[in-house]
């Protein structure tokens, strides 16, 4: 049995330390008030039993709370008073150097919680450690100076989650849709170097990847680019190759046959597309941003985003090459092709590619093969999205955050060049448990918590106000998001719908179960779940009207936070079957991972909640190895097209470096009750020698996960 120390390091549970602390408090009171040795042993045994029943490593604070409670149960109130006083004095001492201890534990790579906080960061790498160290300082400054005390307390107690507090000290926003078209067509500046409009497709790809790296270092969330912004440069390369081939024919004195010239030029175009796409894939994977990871980037593939004709055909060529290269994968250090985490791919299902007799059906089949082998692309239904977004279809920012519909000063819809200011998430399960099942009290607490979230979100907004464009020239001055002047503040981009700010929510499933006694999939409980969603949307609309800021409801992709919320709920309310009895809570509106349901029913059910989550949402179906069942993948894709805006298939893509096994790596419990990954073929449990790819929050994770998320992955049922 293990514990999590205050530094974050995981260590073996030592009951002697509890005994020493209790005996010290016991000896400090008069003999008549002391406990017997038998009572002390009983306290230790009770604490150990409680810890074993938690099915996870308890942290020191939780154990001390248990000890306190057990002393009180023995009726030794004066001993309990001394124990509490000692605890308080030690807390005051620690308060002065908590950040120092956290940073030291990061450097020594023994902070268990941080090690698996982000499944796409390797905490042993210097650049990652440097980012985490800076993050600890930022969090400390944020808690002590920048946020109101009640918001900090609510965050620490898991009532809300103030996302990315490790970046809050700086004037940084969350995620964005990159206006790559502006940067490429009108030129840009990268690292104080003027970059003119490219004269070939491959150069455009190179500039795009350099821009992606710069943008990722200037914000803390995901970014998205669209291949349609690269498509026009294929024709520029085509015309260049036609000139070159013609000149080569003339130099050799050959007859100028336009058909042959065009054929040769086209072969060179195809070769350049292959090289350009390869550049995007490998540079994105191998680039390291200043926060110690590959850029969190999504690549959008939407045929109808460009006019029919040559440009659309060229876009189809780029999409085809992107899919083929992703199917192949990238080589790991052993030279074996594996699944990379980035870039995330999104493929739009539309009228011209959704049926066998349509011109781009071949791309949809290729996309299905890619999903079956490499987990991506994910799918947006043009049909459903246009119904929800005033006739528009566009990509999310990063993995799931969607902008609101917006028209510029010319009354034109605008999406690229816009961004999200930040996120604060409400723990719906805590609202329910705090109400003790009283419906009137539930809505009263909901109002109190929403006001807390509103104030926290306004802190994010106020932090961005007054930011000069000079803090991130690539974003604010050189076209990625805007073309502001040097010294100009970004304030005008924070209002009127140009950017959004997100109210996140988590645990609708458990919230509904606590309040109704039923799953939110039960027809008797679904109306309550929908009512909660409507209530949250109404709050966002009210705030938007009051402030001229686009508040939007966002289905939070909990990663490390799912574990944090679960631990806080257990501490506050104990173990409640079906509500707080897991080491995770359910993402956003999703059906619980343990609930049996077929893929088609799940997607249709969740579609009604996705409509009520305009600021961001994605649904998934968990499937087995589908590489030999592409027809089933295509059937799910067609169902997505007809029923839900945005969805994905969670396949498996693993590899054991010890024995070469490329099936599903399993999750088991070790002798201490900790969940670990093991190759079923050779028994290898060394994470450094296992390549495991799982989708946990919209993005694919490849650096493993904390115990809460690992339990959630282990308990997922298949939907096909």
C-alpha cells in the first residue's frame, strides 16, 4: 500500500509514522486524558483499512484527516486538540516552502502526480521540467496574489477547476484557429524575419510548421490549421513545374508536347505533395515548443471549404497523402512504425464523400482505414454542424473547443484568426452531493457555484485586458490571429464575439444519478440532465448579454482533473455507490464508461447533449481492433454523418519494444493495488519500453496517465 507525499512523490505506506505522531500528541496531555496502547493500535488499523478500501494511494492530508477523526471517535478530545494544533503549526512552516519542495521533486523526477499530469509530456526531459518549474511558480503567484481567496479555495477543494493556472501569471490565452491563409498569402514575420508569400507548396508547408511551433510557444492550449489554406499553393507548384519541363524540352531540342509536359509536371507535383505532407507530419512531431512538448495541433480536412474544380481536387490530393502517411505511422526508437499523438486529424463527412457513388468516397474509405489503425481522423458531420451553426461548418480549436458564430465588419462569417480566452469548469457532482438530494437546494447551490465560475472567468478576461500585441507578435501583429500595430492592446478582440470564454462542466452522469437515482440514459432521468444543460446555457447567455463577451458552454475534457475531482468528492462526501465510488468522474455529458450500449444508440443519445454544448463537445465509441472490419467503421461514420456533429472511434494502437507484440497492452493491478500497464505476451511492465496510444480527452495520449484516468481506461466497455 502506497501514499502520495506532500511533494507529490509516491512512497510506501508506513504505519509507524502515524503511530509516532499519535503517541507524541498523546504524551503531551495529562495521564488521565491519554489513550491506551490498544486504542492507538485500533486507530492505526482503522486508518489502514480505510486506505485499502480507497483503491488508490491516499495523500498525506487525507490520512491525517482520518487520524484526526479516529482520535475523536475514541473520545480522546484533548489528544485530538493537540494533534490538530501540531498539524496547524507544521502547515504554517510548510506554507513558506511548498513551492520549493514541489520544484525540487520535479527536478528529481519523483513527483508522481506531476509525472502523469499530462499524457503528452515526458517529465524527465529538461525542457518539460523547466516548464513545470515555471508552472509551479506561476501557480504560487496566482494563488497568493492574482485570484480571490474563495476562488482559490474552491479550486483546491474540487468545487471548480481553474484551468491552466500554471500559465495564468502571464498574459496568455487558451486555444485558437490559425489564420494560415492570411500568413501565407500576405506574408508574415517569424522570429523577427520577414517571410514572403511562398512560391511552392513545399515552402508553404515549411512556413506553416514554423508558424505552428511559434504559436504553440505563445499560448497554452491547442491550435488548428486547415489544409484548404495550403491547397492553392499546389497550383503554384504545378505552373512552376510546367515551365521547368517546357524549358528542359526546349534545351534538349525536343518537340513541345503539352500532354507529355503536363504529365511529367503532375508527377513532380505529386512528389512535392508527398514531401510537403511528410514535412508537416515529422516537423510537428519532432518540434519542441518552449513548454517542452510537441505542438497540440489539429489539422482540418474539409473538401467543401474550397471551390469545386482544380483547387478542390488539389485539396483532395493533400488529404489523401495526409491519410496515407498517417496510416503508415512514424518510427519509434527501435525503427518500428507506431501511432504518433500529433497532429490530430479531423475529416469532414459531406455530401460528396459519404456514399459509394460520390466522387470523393475513396477518401472516406482511406479515412476509415486510418482510424482503424491509428485512432484518427475524428469526424465532423457537415450536415449536422450546418444545422447547429447557422449554415457553417468549421473546425474546433485544438481537440474540441468550438467558436461561436461571428460576422466581421463586412458582414462575412469569420472563424480563422479567432481564439478562446480560457476555461473554468464546474464540478456538477459536487453541486449534487452538496444539495443532499434536495432539488430546491440543488438549484440554489447551482446558482452560487455559477456565480463563482462567472467571477473566475472574469478574472481570466481581466488578465488578458490591456495585453500589448508585443507579447506575442506572431499572434497579434503578424497574422496568426490579427494584424495589430506594435504597442496596440488586444482589448478589442476580447469583446463582441471575436473571441470566446468557456464555462466547462463535468460529471453530468454522476450528478443525475445522485439527484434521480438513475443513469441519465434512463428516459425518466434524461429530462433532468437536459434541464441542467439548459440552465448552464442560460447562464452563459445572461453573462454574454451583460458583458458583451461570448460566454460559451464547454464539455470539459478532464485529464488529470478527473482524478482530482474524484479524490475531492470522496474526501467531502465519502464513497457513494454509482457517484463517488470511482477514482474518476465522467467527462462532460458522456455516458458512463461502464454502461453497456451499442455505438449507434450511444451516438444518438449523446447528440442531444452535444447540441447543448456549443462551446465544445466530442463523443466517442469504444471499439476493438477494427483493422479487418473496415465496413463496420464506415457504418459508424455514416451514422455520425446523419446523427451527430462531432465524434470519434477509440481504437487501440500499442507496441511492446521487448517482444514486438503489437496487440492491446493490458492494465493490471500490482501487489500494492496500483494500476500498471503490462504486455500480455511477455509480461513487460516497463513503461519506457511500451508504446501505448489511447484517446483520453480528445487528443491521443502517449506518455501514460494518472491512476484515476488509468482506471477509467481499464473500465471502458466496448460499443461495437
